[in-house]
């Protein structure tokens, strides 16, 4: 295991060339392009539909320099997309299908990559399958640069390094009023396939999702005691790469996913992998395709999320942290723009696949999110 400390980078310095947004026509892609436009960042928009790209470019405004149509099966076209800028933001999921082709094109074009994935499996594959390729190309990739799972990774770094070496780090999620986009729901189908990755005894192992979890955890403040389930989160893959720990434990409150029947999730979660290996997965995918693209703007902004992290050192010391804020998808647009600014800066030296806490300074990055309504704190004793 190679540990890389986070660099001291000037994340306010944006890229000199346009940022490429692949998947610019989707729900999250449109929010990302709007955030780049708000910051005055020139863009190249890319995707699989010329008609939808034309509409997205009109919505994004005059900072769009070009649009490029490229399917996932056309490597040459994807290379032209990646070569149109120094940084590419991939907003097209499920990333189990889209991540590999786009990342390979970035390596071929010498372009930095980041994405909005919430898929633990893709993050693991990015590290395992693409790190050497990206280092040879002298570029970096940061998968999971949205709410899933950048804030949790940054917070875990701050609590972990305060007491490391750690015996374990526990991260827990709670969301209120969260409505998923179609893309998120499709990514969730991929994530619930039973190939969850665990980190125990200082190493990664697959198949963690087969073991049921029936626990309660106490969250800070009014959230209080909640029934929780195992969460196939990206921090399992990323945090041990920058914090010395023997174990990672990831949980999500049942109320986050099933607010009216929170007890159902811990009971049914172990059964889902078998179900998703049947034709039921295709049926669920078709049902998702008939749903609205995503929540309304008012519903999106009304969401509240909380992430807690607790690190226990081998010497018995404990550090705890909390980060919370609004608007899951709006925050993802902000963190993608922050990540693109960091990767595109002239002094950015990171190479290969990186965790968010390896690519950006954790405390500085979380502080900068205060403008968006994010609050965080760490207590180490």
C-alpha cells in the first residue's frame, strides 16, 4: 500500500484550457456546466446525442466553446473529446460501464480526469486497473469527486491523521429528503450487486455485502439514534490510501433510503445481490427509465445530509468529525468544479489515480465549501 500525502495546491487557480464535460446533457451534467459557467470557466460539452448537446450548450451559454458527439464504443472519438481540454469531468453513469472507456481516452490524450461516481466498484477498478496507465501518461484521475464520496474522504483524512495509526475508522451517512436522479438509481443497482469491497486487517476483500448488518448508531443533534445498514461506499477504497488504518466501517441510516420504513433496508439488503443477478435487474432498469430525470430544484435544495467519521488510534485516542450541508447534486457540481480547478493548476503534481484527500488539501477544501452552506468540525482527544 502506497501512501501519498495531500499536496499543498492552489485550488482557486482554474485550468487554462477549456474543461471538458462528458455526459453534459444529464441531470448532474447540466448542474456541473452551470457551475463552470458561474465561475467563468470555458467548456467543451460532450455526450452521445447531438440534439441533446445542442440544447445543453444553449442552456450553458457563451462559455461553451464546442460540442463533440462520442459514443462509448468509439475510442478515437473519445480521445478527441479528452484532447479538447486539460481536465475532463465525467458525469455519465453508471460508471461501471462508462468509466473505463472515458478514462482510457484521457490517458491516451494526456488529460486529467475526475467524475461524479457513487459506485464503490468503479472506484476500486480505477485504482487497480488504471493507475499505472495514468502514471505513464503523466496525468491524474480522481473518481468519486461528488458528495459520494469527496466530503467523507476529506473528513476521514482529518480525523484519521490526528490519531494514526488507527485500528478502525467508522464513517456514517444520514440524508433527509433525498430524491435520486435516474442516473443515481442506475448506479445504485450496480453498487448493490453483492461485490461490496471491505477493508479489514489492513487489506481489501470483496463480497462484504453478503454479511447482514443490524445495528443502531447515534448521530449528532436532532438526528439521534438511527437504524443503519452496510453502505458500499467509496471511502473503503480511498481512505486507506492516505490514512494508516486496519479497518474501515461504512454505514448509512435506513431513513436515508427508506424514510417511512427504515427497518426494511438492513433486513433486505443481503437479499438484493441474488435478486439483481436475475432478469429482475433489467426490469428495474426499465422502470427507472420511465421515472423523472431527477428532483425539482426546490426538492433538490431542500435536502440535508450529514456525514460523521470516527477514528480510533492504536494507542486508544479517538478523533471524531462531522460534515453537513444541503443539496446533494448542487454540492457535487461545486466539488467537481473545485477538483477541476485543482487538477488544472500549473503547480498540480499528482499523478495516477488519487483519492480526493490526495488531490486536494482536506481542510482548505472543506473550508471553501462554507459558501455553499457546508459546516464541518473535528474533535481529537
